[in-house]
C-alpha cells in the first residue's frame, strides 16, 4: 500500500531532524516520500533537507489563514504561539498535531506514518511492514494507563475524554487503552472519515473544533475513532509493539547511557527516539547511530 512518512518539526529540532533524514536515507525503504511539516518562517532552513523523496511543506498549505504564529511574549519571543478566533493560544506541539491530521486527510497515499524529528533509525527498515496482506497495522496498547507515571496519568485521561467528546462517543467517558507512540501508521481513508465525524459532531470545521482546545492528542483521537466509531477493525492488524524505543524525559544521556539504551532495543525495534527536551547532545546520538 503506498505509504508516505511525515515529520512535523521546527527550527529548534533542525539538527535532530537532519539526523533523522540521514538515517532514513541510509536505512529506510518502501515509502513513496518523506514530508517535513514546518511553519512558514522555518521553510528556508529546512529546505536544505529536501531531496528526490523528501519534501518540505509550509504549514500555510495545510492550515487556514485564521491560525497564525506569533512570538510568545511570555518567552521574550524565543518561542511561538498560534492565535485563532476559536480558543486560547496554541503551542507548537498542538499545531504540529493539526499539521499531521491535515496532511493525512489530504494525501493520496493509503497510509501515513508519523515520525517525530528526534527519532533516528538504527537498523534497516522497510515501511511495507505497516501494510501486511493489504491491511494496516493499528497501534493500541490495552491497559496502557498503568504504565504511565502517576503525575502524567490525568493528562492522558483528559486526552481520552476530550477525544471521545470530539468524536461524539457517549460511553465510555475514557479508555485505558493507549494509542500514543511514534513511528506508527494511519490509514488516510480513516483520517478523512475521522475529520468528517468531528465536523458533524461539533457543527463546524474539524480544524476550528480542534484549534479551540488545548487538550489534544491526535494519536488518541485516531485510536478511539478506529476502535469505537469507524467499524472497520477487520481492515487493521492491531499491535501493542512499537518499532521505536523512546526516551521521553529525564536527564541528558551521556555516551555510556546512550550506548546502553541503544543496545537494549527489543527485537523488532528499529529506531530510537531521544526527546529533544532531555537536551541529549545530537552529536552523541549521531555516533551511537553509526552515522558519523
């Protein structure tokens, strides 16, 4: 099944995104193209990463004119906020989610795989594994709420509850199934149906609906739609295994710690994601990935 890979990024993650691209060029096949989604001001910087199978997409091609970025006065302009007439200002990570949904809803490819810009491929990988026998892998981890640290559980439950409200799911109010991961596929046909459902439930465009909330998890919305609304589960192959090992938070990794993290990948894991907020040196990640 034709498969596009999408990465939403920004200038603060540029070097990590460059490393992702290098690792993909060296180790990834089976995809039609890699699309990097950035705000307009970052397009010239990221354009140097473009190539025969890689495109840099200006968010203005995906998002409406009423959702615009401005310098964040609370950070003395170092960060950005996005203002809209429908709710509180959005942060970059909110808008990255909107970009991914908008892209998936517009693609001709049957599958879109989301990969964060702080991921690096460590092993050879063929994206066709996301479409076994014409179906699509569907990441869902039952009782995943138990694996989330207590201080973050309420946030995940809020995402689940809000996803249910967006989709018009009356019950259950929340679910303990987890859908959040990187390097996971979406059926673009399902995303098109999902945004139509959100618009039908809210009575306004899906973008206006989602932009009106800061409680947002695109993976949770998609997951609950497939599980509880779409009614086409036979077109999927559910899996609880992620292809990417993530380091979500914690102290910056040193060379020894990073080496252990990489060597401890489970069978089937082909990539590592080192969250940029951990401030782990991209140079260390490059060496650990053998891309020096």
